[in-house]
């Protein structure tokens, strides 16, 4: 029987093949050996991005934008709810034609001519026996009321039935100065003629005056492109906002 020999256990352990550590483990071991400190654990959680805080300028801009938006909404609602009449009358003492600019040669623009032409038609239908045309030289040197008076006379209205108000610089003054003429003659009611987009603001203004009135829209002489119609509506909304916030308190007029 062969004799069993005992080997040194330490020699057996030394003969085992050595397996190199994994790269990640090797890196951690090297970090420990170089620094003598345990490496930080790598967190898999992402740090949330810091929210940028608005400076005072950004807050001011946002506040201004919110105020402007609120004013435009207010003006839009006011235009939707604006009165169109305060009376059931169908016959009036006068027809008030609100001002519209003449062109640079002193001729009526399409908008102005449309208003005058509709007022002439209302006069011919017997709505009122006279016209009051109102408007100063707002955009150029030509007085709007005088240009409108010539247009009305050219369409058959006698000069004795045309009353010229040449001083008004805006719609508030159109209304106020026209009512002054009416009070001087003892007239108490009027139909107000202008383009449709203008009438809601005119209604807000005339509702504050001692007068029986209704508005009447002048149809355009030719269809307007949608872009121009949208621009007119936007401008009138801005003017309505200005009236609500500023003009009705500052531009007070006693007719």
C-alpha cells in the first residue's frame, strides 16, 4: 500500500490560480491605497435642476403683462355689453355723424363717405330732418366736418339742414359738442351714425349724456379684407380700454 504524503496547506493555497479583480473593484482598491480613505458611493439619483428665480425686472414685466391683459379683457367685455340705445323712438330731432378722417387731398375717405352716405339715406327715410357732422382737423389740415358737409350737400341734403361742428378732436368731443348744438336749438333726440366697429365705444360715451339716442351702423362701401377688419377691432379695443381707464375721468365735457 503506498504511503500517503501530507502537503503543507499553505503551499496548496499558494498553488491556486489568482483571479484579477474586476475593473471597478480594482479602481476602488487603488483609490484606497493612494488616499487611505474610503471612496464615496456613487449615487444613482439625479440632483434636481435648480429653478431660476425671476429678478425684479422679470416680475415687473410679468405684472405689466397681466395688467394689460386684464384691461383688454375688460374693454372687450365692455364693448360686448355697450348700450345701443336708451329710447324706443324711431324718429329723432337730428342725425349725428361722428368724425372720420379725410385724405391728404381733402377728399372723403371710404370710411368717411360710408358714414355720410348712410346718414343721407336715413335723412331721406325721414328718420330726422337735419344732420350734425362733427370733427376737427385731426389727422391732417382738412376739417373732417366740413368735408363731410360737402359730401352730404353733394348727395342732395340742403345746406340749411346741415350743421357743422368743426372742433371735436375725438369721440368724446364729437358727442359733447354735438349735444351743445342740440341744446342750443332745443333738440332732445338723435341717431348716431358711424362705422359698426366704432359704435360700442360711442354707445358708452353717449350713455353718459342727457339725450335720447340710438346708434346706427354705416355699412362699408366695399367689403374689407379680414386682416383690416381684425386690425380695426383691435384698435377700437385699445381705444375702449383707454376710455375706461383714462379718458372718461380726464376728458370731462359739459354739453
